[in-house]
C-alpha cells in the first residue's frame, strides 16, 4: 500500500497536471523549461555520467541538442554511471526482473521497475521513483479521454467496470507492471482488472476474454483489429463498451473496423518504457503530447536534430507528387531452416520484415492463383470476386478502409486455405509490432506460428514457413 507521503505527493502532482491544462502555451513552455532545468541539475549533481557531460554548463541554459543521444545499449553498459542512486545495481536488478513473481513489487522498498522487450537485441531496465509514478498516475487519471461520460456520471468510481489488458503478461514490461501495480495498490480492483496474454493462440485468447466478460479492453491497435476479426466471425462473444489502444499507430481504417465490429467507442494513446503517458487523444481523434512533462526531439540516424516539421514537409510534398520517400531495406541472410525458432531468427525477421512481408505476399498470390484455377469452373462468380480482391490480399489489414475489407472477407469465403493464410498474415506482423514482448516470448510465438503453418496442408504457407525459419 502507498505511504501517506506517497499519497500526498500523488495528490500534489495531480493538482499540477490539472492546473497545467488551463494555462496559456507560453506559461506551459516556461513550466517545462523549469522542470528540464531542475532535472538536469539533479542529474549533474547525482549521476556520474551527466556530471561529466554537464561539467561547466548552466542547467538552466543547456539545450537538449547540446547533449549526445543516449542509446539503450550504451546506458546499460554504463548503468552505475547513469543512475542517480548508487544503491541501484544492474546485476541485482537483472536478478529481480528474471523472476515474474517480483512484477510490480517494490525494489529496495520504494522503486518501481520495468524493462523493455529487448527484441532489437538490448533490453533496458527502467527504475521509477514515487515522483515519476505520481506523474504517470495523474496524467492517466486527468488526461485520458472519457469515452462514456454518462456511465461515469452514475458510476464515478468505475465499480461496475471489468477491464482486460491484452498484452505480454509474463515479463516486467511497462504495461504489465502498471496493471499489477494497480491490482496491488487497490485490492478491490483485483477481480475487475486482469492481464491476458496476447501471445497465446487466438481461440484461447477469445475464450479467456469471453469468460471474463470485460467492459473495457486495452490493447495494441493491431491486436484490436485481430480481435475485431474474431468478433465479426462470431468466434469472440465478449462485448466491451470501450476499446483503448496504445503503443502503435491506429489508422483511420483500423479504428473504423474495430468500431464497426464492437459497436463501442475507441480511443488511442501512446507511451513508451521511457515515459508511460506520452500522448492522449482529444475528441477529434488527434494525439496530443503531454508537453509539460515530456519533450520529444526528432533526430536522424546519426543523432542529428531535425528541423521542426521536416517530416511533415516531406510527407506533404509526397502527397503532391513532388517528392519520393525512399527506404533501403536490409538484405536478409538465409541459412538452412532451423528446427526451432531462436532469438537470432526473431531479430532477423524484425530487421528484415519488409522482405518477410514481400515473401508472404508472393506465397499468398501463389495460393490465390491455385484457388482461382479451381473456382473458374466450379463458381465463376466467386472466381471473379476473388480476382477483384487479389490486389488487396497483401495489404495491411489495418490500412484497408471498411468497404475494401468487407470485399476481401467476402471473397475469402470461397477458399478456406486463402482465408487461413490471410488471417495468419495478421498474426505474423505481431512479431515486429509488439513493443513489450521479450525476445523469448516472440520466439515462442513465432515457433507456434510456424508449427501451425506447416501443419496446415497449405503448400505455399508451409513453404513460406520453412523460409521464415531460415532467417539469421
């Protein structure tokens, strides 16, 4: 349970957050500058790393672009030099996060700890004090959009809510720690707030959601789209009254599809391991940065600060046909198919996911050609519908507008093999879109995917799966 001091600190921060929403932009900028100066002064006084970097500088006038970019791998190598409390030991923290039983428990009696996934090769550990947790709690309470104001009017404490957080549940990840921390701090919530693993097969996930009967589902946009598919197909019976997404881009088409499938309000937010509550939606569906507490700085691949609006200008020129955005994807390295998917395979798949998707699209087209050959004589009308939908099969489901998505779903009724491949494409993309799953969890997820693909008796799918196990 929180101490009286922690409760006082949380109420003080909540008051600050509430006041900050009412003041002019100029005052917010001054508030942010004061908070940044105080942060840098504390770092200079207590962190050996920043004492060195800020030597001879006035924290009140230092610009962020004057400081080097801090990458996770570098900070982990210099952990004892980075942190401001010498009692924090990286080996001790690694032992702590290695045990799932420690999730959301206090480290050293007063710290909250979580880790990033490490899917890019270097997991980072983040240690939060009471002040940081009070900020996150206040932002969540006061700035998260209220999707059902009438319900809140009659149930201001949310006593009738049943909230399911669908994510990675067996590691010390930010979302999981947040859920378990709330369950520990508020025992009355324990039966009405649960974490459900998205890494289990979809039928098991749907069964668990149906058994719980959530009024609110919080998950990633891509997972919300997958659940919406299950809901439309009748395989998911749960009928939440609110869908909250975060951690990924929620496209207009994805939002429309989830809204159509569940018939309830949908709201998106964005956060990261470094700062939980980065941005919330306004009633117009735009994400707004909590800029009084967080500062975002756009940099290029070399850590150089980009001018404000640079990417917006490029995208605008692209829309007008006056510029082309180019990306050189890495060349995949393939070996003999591995018997078991390992972390190196996962990292290679994430790194080369453009190549993975291109290869999967080729497999889909091969299966589509076979299906068309069978349907031309059996059902010419179904063959025409499938041929019209063929160009859409390789596109991200979340990027299709609702009418095109319905066109694809209708066409796939003529071929169970194609319907399976289309559904499994969505599952495959979760390997590189999950920011909170560990490398080991993703390896298990990908191994299960490959086993189901190769047991499907769909030749193009099995052939692709064997190629997938060759990435290294």
